[in-house]
C-alpha cells in the first residue's frame, strides 16, 4: 500500500478521500486554489500545497502543478476524484511518466471510452444492446440522411466530454440543421474535439447505470445499478439504488452487459457503464462509459458496505482484493442521494456564490460535504456543496427518511436548490417511480421566496425583541427601530410575536413574491403599489405568486415595516433573526438587502419550534390605533443617570427641556445625533476619566439614553454601543422608543420628563393596544410632564470600612446604573461588581433581565411591570448589606497572552483622526509612550 497519496481535487470528494486515507494510515496531500485556502479538505489533510491561482485552468486543471506537488511531497499515487482531470488521458500519461500511480483506468481506456463514438464501437463489439445511431458524421448532409433513416426525434451528440454539453434533441430536419454547427462548436470549445454523431431518442427514457470495478487483468465485477433519471439539463439531481420497477431478469442482463464490456478491455479501477432504459418495452441500450468514480457512488457504498476509494487504492497499489467476495456481494436495502447545489432555482438555476451564514445537517445520516457555517462559495468552481444520502430497508422507507432529513437541513446566506430537492422527492411521480430523464423540464416548482428587485435604503430583516441577553459582552439587541409598528404588522397578519419581518428606511424596495401569501405594511406611510394597484397600510393584503410590490419614499416618519404571514425564514444568530449589519451577522447574510437576494418565507409544511407559524387569522388594525407620524415630535424621558449638579449646571437641564432639538443628518441605527444648545458643564474636566467634562470613567449605556459625546448629544439606538465613558442626562421611556425609529434629518423634538410610574403606565397601555389591536380604542396618549423629578440618584450608601460609596442612578424605566467609589480606576471595585452579579443571580430576583458590568459600575436591566423600581432598589440595598468583607475574595482566573503592537499603522491612523476631530493633546496624546 502507498504511504502518501495526493488528492487532485477539491470539495466533498477531496474530504471523503482524506477520510479514507486516514482510516488506512496513509498520509494525505491536499492541493488548493487561492479561494480554497481555508476549505475543509485543506484543513483535514496531513499536507496542503498551494497551486497559486483562482481559476480551474490555473489550479486543479494544471497537470504540471499537480505533478510538481506530488514530487515535492513524495506522493506515490494521485487520486483524481471526479471532474477536473479525472478523465484526462494526458494526466494519466503524465503520472506514468513520473512514476506516480494514477488511481483510475489506464490512459488508453480513458481515451477510447472518452470518445463516445469509439465507446459505441467497443460496446457493439462486446454485444451490448445499442440504440440505432451512427459513427462520427462528416457533414450536415450525412447527418440529415442518417436522421431520416433512424427516425425523429434523434439526439445529436458531441463525441467528447460529458455533463450534457453539446447534447441536443432534434425533432425535425430544421432543428437538426440549426443545431449541427452549434454542437460541433461546443465540442471544439470545451473538449477540443468537434466530432458529432446521432442516436435515436427514446421517449420518456430512464437513465440506469451499473457500477463496475476491475483489476486491469480481466477481472471485472458489478456492484449493482443506480437509477439517475431525475436530471436537470442533463445533470443528475437525485440518484438511487437499486433501480425501482426494474424486472429482475433485466437487472441481471444490465449487470452482465456492463461486466462483459469491462472485461473486453481489461478495465481497471472504478467505472460506470450507463444505459438508457425504455420502461414501456423493457429494453435497455448502451449510452456511455464514465471512466472514473461517479458523484453518486455513495449510494452504492451504502447498500454494499464497500469503500470504493479504498478499492481503487488497492488496485492502484497492486494489492490483492478478495474477488470471490466482491463478485458475490448482495446489496442490502435501498439508498437515495440528493445533490445540493449553490444555485438559484428562481434565476434559472444560475450559480449562487457567497457566504453560507448558517449550515446544519441532521445527525445520524451520511452527508458528503465540504461546507459549514461561514464557508464562502467561489464563483470559479462547480456549485455542488453537498450530497445527502439516506439508507433504509426499502425504497418507501428511504423516501420518508429523506423527506425528514431535507426538512431538517438548513442552508442560509445564499440561494441553494434545497427547497427544489424537497419538492422533487415529495412529488407523487417520484414516489411511484413514474420518472424519466426529462421529467424535470416542466416540473412545477413554486419557491416560497421573495426576490429583491430593488433593495431600497438600508432595508433589513428584524425580529422582536431582538438579540437580548448579550449587552454585557457588547452585542446590541438590534431589532426593529420602531418596535410598536413592527409588532402591529405581525399582529395584522396573525403572526407569532417572534416572527421576523422587514424594516425599510426612507425609501422602500421592490419585492417580487414567488408564492401566495398575506402581508401587512405599517410604520411611516409611503406609496405602495402591488403590480399596478395601490394598497393600504395597517391591514392584511393578499399577494399572489408572481406579483411585485413597489414601496416608495416615506412622506413623514422614517421607517416602514412589512410583515409576511408566518414570517421570514432566516437563521437564528445568538437567539435572534435580527440583522446587525455592523457586526455582519443576523438577518439575511448578516447585511442589508441587495438586488438579487432571495428571502425565504417560512414554509408551513416545514415549520419547527424554531420557526413558529401564524397563530391568528389576519385582521386590520383599529383606526383609532394608527400612530401619527410628523416632522415634530414630543418624546417622554426619565431624568438620569447623570444630571445636575454633578455633571451639568442646573440651568442647562432646564434649557435642555425647554429647547427644540433638531435631528442631524448623520443619524442611523447606532444613534440619532441632535443639534441644539451647547451644554453648560458643572466641572472643568472629567478628571481621571478624560479631559472633557462629559467624560466618566465607565458607563453602561441604556437603549434610548441621550449620550453627550463631548458637547454633542446622541440618542443611543438599537445597534448602539453598550459601554462607554460619556454622560447621559436623560433616557427615553421604553414605550416612547418607537418614536426614535421614526426620526429623520431636520425633524424637531421636544423632550419632557415623566416619572417611572408614568412610564410604566404608558408601557401597560402600549401592550394592551398591541394585544387588542383590532378592537381597541385609542389608549396611548401624550401624558403631562412630571414636576420635581430632577434627581438622578435613586439611593446612596456612604463608604464604610468594608465597602465603598455606592450610588444607584436612574437610567430610564428599564435600567438602574450602580456605581462604586469615586470616578477613578480601581480594579478592586471590579471584583465587587463581580461579587454583586453572583449574588443577584443567586437571589433569582423576579424581573431582573440582564446584568452588564463595567469596571466600577453595573447596569441592571429589569422589567418594571414585574418588579417596581423602588422594590428593586430595596433588594439591591439588602444584597449590599450582605456582601461583607471582600478583601480575601478569590475568583477563577486565567492568563491570556496576546500580541500587542503599539505603533501599528491602524493605531497611529486612529490617533491622528482623534487629534484632528476631537482633542489634539491629552495625557496619552500625541504619543502613548507615557502610558506604556
């Protein structure tokens, strides 16, 4: 046996081959193109050699580079797989000349069977049944004469190559005349051989092939047959063994014919003899020989228990095989394979390169694949990304198993033929084996997708409440900016509250629906046209397959929402389907929509617990509940966490509420910048925290906090930062946050203060209006500004011998910001924060949702409708009393060594920009040598 073998291929066959080599203790050598640098076969191999190039011609088709790689690594054999050079006589010769074993047939066998007219001659000599046909044709006149003799329809074929290239059905002399030069040209272009010939066309033929294996010395066996009739453009889609509805006598004749053909040429290694089977006449005819391992070989392995690559290795190495055993193998059960491609059925199956953002295959079945979550599919290679294979005791059971497996498989981020495959195996004709090679030509497939014709502005997919629970590690919740309109859209179409929907900003997209559904538009009003018909907002609208929805520019407000019945089928990422474009995750492909995207709608027939279906019948929203969107807004806020007199002068707080603020054009999902009066600060600088008085040492931010970065206020929004070092004088009430989602440039805002009790009541009314959306009267009203609420501190503990000063600050109606000690760096305070977190978790306080630590601070997010603010403060004070002496506290720790580059070009560039736009001099500027 060989010690080292090079795999001259990529994708799932390379991964599969490496697995066999590892099992046998053979060193594997992978080769790779530039785009495959991080591919699975490269990671799995013992040795990996770069072929330096992107395209097939420069890499996997370069005989010179492959031979060099084999010589460089001491490989004694090359496994060609399928495709690329697997049927290249020149490659086989090159291996022989360099004393490298070629794991396949001889060069002569590849050459003779590769020319289809010559293969027909060899088959005829071996008494294999042949369809009426011709040898190579010298002229169109000869072709027309032969076709007249054989009888139309006929197949005009290129003698070289495969994959259906140059294969053309002709139903008349005119069709043959039109196709003749084209087929010759394709043969010359792809295979450097313009030879063509004619075969009789068998109507509703099945494609049945026999797996043969030979030792090159006359010993040839058949390992059963496979039915590969389900093809699209002459490319196989579903393969199975044994071939169903095939008389046993015919099956034996097929095997015998294939074996006799193999023996007649002393066939070596794995090969496939392909036949056309006429089920009506129970007759079969020779088609061609594939002198390589076939893509569909796994189904044969499943029913025989063989490893065909291992068999190829042994023959190439001259090792003995137990031919008596191989000759008497009886296939067990039934196996079916489905090929999964990165291609778009909606766009005539064109390749769909890109990044797979979510890949999941069920456990307990065979999947030959090279992809996983995060794999990038290159535009340069065949788009097949996986083969899903099932095995069962009989065909009916295998089909049911396959349906389940396909339903549980998830592939997201790019378009694939997964749903197309699901539809095929669910077709009654497949189940009853009433199939033929052209069945898929007119297969009725209705993909449940929405095609993005025009993307609009910053269009994305969101869900409610978004990605909660990760604020402590800096991951924002995302979710709809106007969660009120978003929730109402889902309610209108009857969806579960967790269903994902669309968010459009300022200018909406054009969307083509490829399946019937029901939709609802809410949020900022704009022109919405379904084909040529204007449609209304705030009510369910039925959409037919093929219709296009065009959404225009908003008249007032900023964001429009579109809900689709049952929701959108995009993967969960950290518990949410919301898009966080800045982080490149969530939603569709981790980004805003682009032209050509195919957004999957939830298929009710494939629903799971992760994709809950609609729960109610669609209903229109009560007219009394339709929000008003304008260019002037009044927004309720709660004072804090940072106010006067500690940070701002009292007169500025009054000015803040008395002023009309203008929305700056530089606003987005991270934050809404405001223009207004310059703040009056109560201190000259931020002390140890920084040179500007807006600086604090650390502060976890609340969604909706108005954050002063220097003198410039920004409303922190759904994609904003979780931790920073700037003050926040007010925080928008939770029930008022939807208004932030509707703010656009030049809108005017006045803020007014309310109490936490008023904020809680406002939230209750909002929840009630969503619950009773179809019948409720208007319940959400602007409430009167609260008086005498200008204190940001809810409670305070003075410093003791065992504990530092503790301040509890109000950060809206959903957050409390706890601060330890003074505004200085003290890592001991971080240990106290850690201990408090453990104690809060152990106490299991009802209503506490998230705990987000800083260095000397802790933000507690809570549900004010479950636990009142005052009650939570009392609970926190009790825990503080119980904390005791922490001087001997021990916590689990670890040391992590990271590379540090103080003078990195990116760092220096950031420093320069900071000096130009924020501050020219500071203790750490213009150089950080002092800090070092």
